[in-house]
C-alpha cells in the first residue's frame, strides 16, 4: 500500500480537521511476522488507523478512542465494510459496486459522517 495514496485519499482529515498523521512499523503482531505498517490519523478524541500486513498484503481499518504507540491500542475496533455498505450514509454516496476501492469508499463515508454528525466512528472533529 502506498503512503502517497493514503495521504491523497485522507488528507482532508489533516487539512480540514487538524488531524495528526503518523506511520508506525511493527515487526510482528499476534503471531504474524512483519513488517506491519500502521498509518494513523488522530486528534485528542481518537484515532483512525490503516493497518497493512506487508508480507500477506492484507489491509484492515481500525478506530480507537485513544492514540498511542501501542499496536493493541491502535487496532482496538475493526471497521466492517458490511456495516458501511448498509449504513444510512452509504445511501448518500454515489457508488458503483466493484468500481470503487476501499480507500475511496471509506474516505467518502468518513466525510459524510463528519458532515452529518461532526464525528466519525465516535471520533469528534
């Protein structure tokens, strides 16, 4: 996963809402060897994390009510795309199945949550 691509899709969190962006690299996690790269966007109210298991080329998304340097804290609550597709905000997103990648869908979903609630995944902006 390219860091530039992540920053491109989620830069609105930094530019519009003053989130802090950091990258963490871990050598192992829950019995799997790394590297594990975590891209985090956080403020004083919580943290949104993109987790990339490089060797397996797997990507997961998490949120937490706190930011820390601990991989366990950063991966507290996994984001379910099934819930996103079925959520009321997703109906307001122009989307074509299989033509939109996860990063774009998630960025649009987060922006809609912020627009309607002033927060996303419980993280106030």
